[in-house]
C-alpha cells in the first residue's frame, strides 16, 4: 500500500522499468456513497506483483500522472475508469488502454466481465462482496484491500492468453483499432460539455411545460444530494422525476415518495409551488430535430445491411452489434458514404466483403 510521496517515488522507479503494455491498472471510486464521486484507489500490477496507490493520502500525484500519460496499460471495461482519470487529473489518460473486455468480446465471449474471465481461465471465483463498498473510507479494511488486489493480479497473464487467441484468429489488429477508437471516444466525452444535464433519458416525450417541471425537480434533487453528500439516486430516481414532470405537464397533482424525509418533502412541495408560478416564456425549448425526406425503401435497405452484418457475426461467432449497431446501420442507409466512413476499418471491411 503506497500512502506517501516516498512510496510513490519508489513505485515510479519500478514502473518505468516495465516494458510498454506490461502493466495493469484498475480504479475504485466512491460513486455509490458521495454526491460528487472521487478517485479513491489505484490498483497497479506488473510481472513483479501488485501495488495499491492511495491518491487520497498523497497530495502530489504528478509522478503517477506523468507516467500514466506516457504508458500503454491493460485495463478491463475502462470507459468509467477513463472518466475517473480525466476528472481527477485534468483530462489525463494513458497513452493507450488495452482493454481485456474488448479483447474478450472480439473473441466471442458472451460473459466478458472480469470475474467471468478469471473464472473461465483459472477456475477462480472472485468475491463480489466489496464491489459496492465505500472506497473513500479510511483506514481501508484488510478484506477490501484483498479484494482490490484481486482485480488486477490475474490480468497480465490473462491478457497474454487473450492476445494469443486474437492473433490465432487474425483479429489482433481489430483489437488495437478498437482500443484506439475507445480511447478517442473517451477523450471526446470528456471534452463535450453538457450544459443541460437535467435533460435525462426519456425527457424527449415531454412538452415545454413538462421540461420546465423536470428542470425544476432535477435542480431540487441535485441540491438535496449535494447537501446530504449522497448520490442523486438516493434522493429519488430518474423515473420519479419523469413521472412527476409528466403529471405536472398535464396539470395533475404530484406527491413526494412515502420514504422521503419530512423536511425534504417540504422542500419538494415548495419547488413544485415555485414551478407553478413559472411564466411560459421561461419554459425550456424543445430541441429541433433535423428532418429528412422519408425514404420509402428505408426498411428494405436496413434489412439488407442487417443481413450482411448478422451473417458475418454468425460466421465469426461474435455479437452482431460489435460489427455495427442498429444506429450505425441506419446511418449507412441514410448516407452510405458517411455512415461507412464512421466505422472502424475492420468493421467496414466485414460489411463490404
């Protein structure tokens, strides 16, 4: 366990001696326990063993961040971890993330979680007991530290097995291209600023009055969660927000949930009262959707591309969505040149040959 600057310096001396692509990282956060999640633990492994870095105890993490930006690392299902890195360290990401989940899916695994892969290759069942633990608590209990080590201790050897299988099937280049694309998508997600986070999934069915209600209720929930320092879903769910907003849109009464604390319920009612006084001119606008001339042959063309994709997927024994999702196929039908150009080269080649 590395908890001070000297320990981090000694770790860095070891880490820089490792060949590129021969180190493993995993992260733990407190997203299930705090309003604003933070990176709480960094698990590192190489051929010499496992180290656990405590970024909450080390004031200056620049030695790690500088190493990170220059290094190719193995991770598993790294999308969420990329956000943690970027939020914690001003957009910093590894030079390349070699993702064992992507490798497994390209090999046809339908159960591609880390625990499933460890069980497949080693017959070891990883404990999930601390999966939702509060990683911000200190000191870290011994059983949580052991759990954290388990997330990385098998990955380097497992990565070698996955790479060997990818090369045997001629899919290693697909893997590298997919990992590079995933890293780029991570950078793009971080750079895109969501100025209206209250526009949650499902709000497209609301009219302007419903959107105004949703914005007011979302703001109330975020404030409650911040003062409580708990995740927003512990105040109420997105489904609750949409249900209330739909009712207010239709001028029906709304009521706090039965489990809501009396003081919170009172603030909820105040929020609804203030919303009722909102002038229509202040309601949010409904985003304009780009309209296209309907193609009477759209469904036939889509079925054609789906047939090509599904046949390729069956032959390769991989998920069809890996070759192209439905939305990507719809884009190809709408604009074949642009739609195909947005695919990775291995995806495009499978669809065109």
